[in-house]
């Protein structure tokens, strides 16, 4: 029998991404009540493009553990809601002050600042509502919520954003600080994505530990590649403003080590992410391919 050809990564992202998008559209249907504008803003950002990397990681990690997509979909949606909230708030004038996101006007430009703040708040809250309502088993829902809260909060993404702002204010240039910022601000949520896939699939401690290690390396690889793209890609290709790191003299792998060294480090982290998947068989191949893709991507 002819061997089935593996799907290319962009196709995996598109197929699984569409599944997640359909679930998100249904979870965020617009109610017939006064807060319609709020839902419009939430839907504008959540359903407005994006690579869907984090929710697809949830699904691929679950598949690597022989779990079903169906069981992992609520976790995938919750992660994408938290990620989208972070993008909305990151674009605000008090943060990165960016007018473009996912190839369209950012949320506060399309609506207004107050609506954007509230849309972000509502998405963050709704993410935990989805886990509480849509995950059948109570203990699994509790573990998913704990993992997501840890990754998104003060010791994770929000803490990383704070450290990033402080580095900008103080002008501190320190490789250790850079690692802390990248691990918290970006890698924490990517790590949570693969761990949540394992939890949704009831994979057990051993596989969960391997996926956590994979996520930590993949998360760092992703952010270093993002630093490289900011210095080398176009605004059209990325759908967000490029060249901001150099303009603001931000602390990144590129501003600290240069583009070529940053590329090498990103590839090294991606290799480590793949190595961490050694306990898995072929069912983890899409995850391995995605880890490699993260550093070779052009968007
Ligand atoms: C709470 C006021 C307040 C603000 C929070 C949490 C936060 C602000 C910011 C989070 C930090 C952040 C946005 C990190 C950037 C990580 C990153 C590279 C995002 C881009 O991810 P992609 O490329 O985006 O996967 P798409 O659009 O494809 O989903």
C-alpha cells in the first residue's frame, strides 16, 4: 500500500487552524444585547487571521499522545483567546503603540482604546470560562486552567511584558535578562500550549514532561525567529509593523548578537525541541515538522 504523504506545515496550520476558527466563531457568537460592540471587537481580533500556531500546537501535542482533536479543542480555543488578548493589549498606546495587526488596523484603531482594553479583558476571562464549561472532566479542566494561568500571568507572559518594559526604560543590556523576557513573554504560552495538549489527552507525567521541554525550546526558537523577522522581513509579509526593535533599540537576540548568530541560535533551539520528542513515535512527526518550521518561516 502506498505510504500517505505527510502534510506540509502550512497545510497543517491551515487545516487544524480552520477547525479551531470554527469552534472560536461558535464560542464567540454575538449576543442580542447591549454589549454587541464588545463582541464585535472580540470577533474582529480573534477571527481576523493569525497563524493559529498556539492552538495548532495544542492539537498536535494531543495527537502525539494519541488523544482526539475533539477533546483538545476547548484548550486550543482558550489558548488562542489569551494570545489574542495579549496582542490587543500589546498594540495599545501605553504598550507597543502599533496601528497594524494581522494585516489589519489593530483593535484600538478599528474600534477605540476603551473598547480594545475591554475586548482584551473579556477574551482573557472567557478563556477560563471555556475551560470551565467545555471540558467534560473536572480534574482535567482544573489542570488546564492552572497551566494556562501560570503561563499567562505574573510569572509568565504579563511578567515578561513588564520585564521588557523595564529593560526598555533602564536600557539594561544583559543576555540573562533577555532570556528571562523571552521565556516569560513568549515561550511560556507556547510551552503551555503543548502541555495542555498532553493534559487534554490524559497523556501522563512522562510524556507531559517531554512535551514541556519541547515547548520551552520551541518557544525560545519562535521568539528568536520573530526577532530575526523583525529585522529582515517586510510589513506586508508579517501583517505587522517591522523594524521596530532596531528603531527602539530594544533588547533582542538580533540587537545583542546580530542576525546570523540569532538565526543559528533559533535553529539550535528548534533542534532541541525536536530532540525532546524522542519518546514519541511517528504520531509526533507533525509536531517535529512544526518545530522546524517555526525557525524557517517567512511570515
Ligand atoms: C495586561 C495591559 C496588559 C497588557 C498585556 C500580555 C501583554 C500585554 C503582552 C504580551 C506580550 C506579547 C504580545 C508577546 C509577543 C509574542 C509574539 C511574538 C506574538 C506574535 O505571535 P504570532 O506571530 O501572532 O503567533 P499571530 O498573529 O500569527 O497569532
